[in-house]
């Protein structure tokens, strides 16, 4: 297993997916990965948990990263409004991959 194939299969652990999502968001927002947590909100924070202030371009970049890293094709009309936190994004990817044949 010498290469660094980033394509993820449904056998990948949720922790691995979480780590990949955390790093992708850090790159998109140009911030240190340590400043992003699973509890981080994609939009504005709620006082107790900081927000990442995602805008539409950030959302597009994250969608492209998800498609490239995990081989998922996201439909344009998908309702992703329920994805509030970084953990929500990781869980969405994990459950989608688990549902694949």
C-alpha cells in the first residue's frame, strides 16, 4: 500500500473521513487545521461554538473537494441546509458512502 490514493470507499472509517473533511475545510478557509473542530459551524457561530463564516464560494469549494476526495457526485439541487457543523458534513459523507453497493 505505497501510494496515497485519496479515493475513499465505504470501508473507510468515520474518523478517517472526519480528518479529511477537517483538513479540506482548513485549506478552503486558509486556517490552521487545529482551529477547526467537528463542532465548528459552517456559517456563523452560536456564541459557544465558533463559526467558519462559509460563503457560497466556500460551499462550492467544499462540494468539489468532497467529489474529488470521496468520489461522490453531489446533485445541484440537493438540500444541504441540514449540514450545520463540520461533523454533519463528515457524517453525511460517511452515510452516503455506506449506502453504496
